[in-house]
């Protein structure tokens, strides 16, 4: 009885999907708003190098680490094949590591990344594929708390960011679409420094930690067309 019920459910879902694909027409690209979240694998060599300097060798962190990314924006078509995308994303990551001399270090960084991108649009029946490239001027923030002293120091940085992505959008109905994308990006943010002009660096080291990094990520969300 359960098997028959499951079979009926799969048949019904399959019919519904097939029916939706056959009834949806190839809609014209139009103004759209989108949003969602994703996970990026980030390689920030200066941040990782700094952490591996202040922590015991047995606690070294990997070159790549996962970071959370929230995003949203709007798409503006030029015509059926080309358009622009204005996007704002917010990426953040944190570490908690033991210090060489005892205590723990809590290090957090985030990047606000407004970007303008050109899009090549491929339109199909019930879907879009969009290839994008662009960038913007981005703003970074970092904080470090050392448990030994109970002091939190805040740092900031800014610089150019570049990005390329591939986005697939699949129709739920005529104007509401699902969003899945893959992206690569490079952030060229400068050295992190606090409000007193002091740079983030390990004690006794002349090496300054910048917020430069490379990332590869997946994003999931929704799109509303108008």
C-alpha cells in the first residue's frame, strides 16, 4: 500500500513538472530582483599566514576555508541577449585559535562587495542561463579579540574586487524563478589597519596582513521578474 502511494506521488510530481515545462513559454528577459545565500571556498593567504604565525604549529589552519555569503540585487536587460546586473554581497568568516603564549584569538572578517556586471543571456523554455563578469570597489572589516587581555581591536581595508559567474534560473511559474550559480572572484583589498593607523601583524613581525583573497563559490536563491 505504501509502495503504491509513493509511486502515485512520484507520477504526480513528474506529471506536474512536465506540464509546467510544456505550458511555460520562452519569456522575454525583463527587470528582475534576486537574492539568496551561498558558500564560498576562500583562500586568503595573508590572513592564514598571520593566524599560522600566532598559533602553535599543531593548530595551523588550511589555506582554503569555507565562508558564508549573502547576496541580492537587480538585473536590467538591454535586449534579449545582453543586460547588466547590480549586486551586493556580504561575505564573512571567523576563526578561533589558541595563541603561542596561551589564551585564544578570535579573528573575524567580512567584506561588503557592491558590484556591476555585464551579462550574456541565453533564454530557453522555462529557464535562463546567464554568464556574467564585472567588479566594484569593496570594503573589508576585521576584528580580533585576545582572551588574555579581553581586548577587541577592529581593522578596515578596501580595494577593487573582480568576479565572474554562471547563473541558471528555472521557472516556478511565469515570473518567479529559482536561482543557482557558480562564481569565481578575486579581492584586492589593502592592508588591514585600525583607527590609530596600526596594521594587523604578528608581534615582532614586519609582515602586514591584507584582505586579499581568491574564492570559488555556489549560490542559491530566488528571482522575481516584472
